C-alpha cells in the first residue's frame, strides 16, 4: 500500500504546530521552531506552507473539516432526533477538547480565522450592517435548530436562538471547569445533565410561552450564512418514500393508511412547488402526528422540512 508522503508530512506539521502553539503561544512560535521539532529543514516546511499565517489557516480548516465529517456521520446514523442530537453534542465536546488549547490561543491572540474580521463591500471598504457569521457557527445553529424541532416539535422553533445560546454556554462551560480548578466531568455525565437542563427549559418555555430573548428576526441570517448542504433538498423526499414503505407493511387500518398516504402526496406536491405554502406544510405534518408507526420518521422529517421552507423563503 502506497503512503502519501506529502499528506503524512502535513499531518506531522499539524500535530507539532498544535503542540508548540499550546506550549508557547502562536506569536512566540516561529516556523523554524516548528521545522526543528518536526525534524526537517525550514525549507521543507515552506514547501508545504508559505507562511505561519497560511499554516494557521490550514490547521483551522483541518479542525473544521474533521469536526464536520464527524457531525455528519452522527447525523446520518438514522437515529431518533433526541439520540442524534446528543450524539452530535458528544462529537462536539470531544473535538473541542482535542483542539481546545489551539482555539483558545487563537481567540486570546485575535488570530481565530474568520471570527472578528470585518466584512468588506467588494471594494475593500467596510460593509454596513452586522458582521458575517463564521460558517461553523451558522452550521452549528442550523443543526441545533433542526434537533430542537425534532425533539420538542415546531412550537419550540421561535426559541431556537435562545436554546442555541443555552447549548453553547453549557458546552463551553463544561470545557472550562478544569480551568476554574474543578475536577473534570466525564462526557456521558455532562450529556445527561445537558439533556435534563434542556428538557426542563423546554417544558417551562412551552408552558409559559414568553417572548423569545433572541427573536427569529435576529437569527434569520444565521440560517442564510450556513454552508449549503447539496443533499438537504433530497432528504425530505427520501424520508417520505420510507414512510410510504412503512405504511405498506404496518398492521394499521385501511382508512388510516389511505389518509396517511394522501397526506404524504399533498406534502410532497407542496414541497415540490416553487413557493411552498407554510400553512399547508404545517397542516400535513400535523396530520402525520396521529399515525403512530410514522413517529420516528416524522421526528427527522419535520425539522428538515421547516428548515427547507426558511431556506427557500430567504432566497426570494
């Protein structure tokens, strides 16, 4: 088996650079330091990265790419919405622990690529309006929002911005406990606590229905800034096909089966339209809630469909 020496060497550089950045800080680490620790010449290092800034950017993209792949793997495991969500949170915690020192160092030294940078209007001048969101933050919000709808239903959607802050705050707080001199909490225990806190918060919010702190109008751009998933538009139709298969073999009454199939036909037709009507889509999803054998698939379908509606609306 042939080994890609270039890829192997880049991996070595990433590992060594991460270690040195954590030990000394980004500013105090030179390319010469990295080359010496790797065991080859500075010239060899420059064959792979023309500058320390380019190396930092490559490490950043490597970290984001690795995290994205793991999150997608957890999302595609065909788990119920609740299990899929906490599987992704577990992936996030492990990844943040792996790259924690480097990320915190970047934040402290204002070198966290893409965060805090000014937007420009294309001519090099600062653009008006709020700064753009980092892609990973926008993607994380989209994932959290889909999961919340899948777990607690569409009624929770107006509070997606609030819950994103709660999830982010709890996750990063768990990671910082050791920095505060407290014992490290095992990830399974942290996940159980997070689930308990979110369930209690969701129950209270849905009961009292207060005004959201972070109103939907404020987080619309988070959805728009998320990188497009080329397969996202196909997933609802794949799930609806699976739901039809389930109805075909499930021991339910003929009338219930026919009503469910008719509902799926209307839903598919509406989602295929250039401008799907939100009221019709929500009504069809509500009808499917009464079909017990479809509950698992509906947990996955609802957040995808509602997110897709927002995506189409933002493009008009």
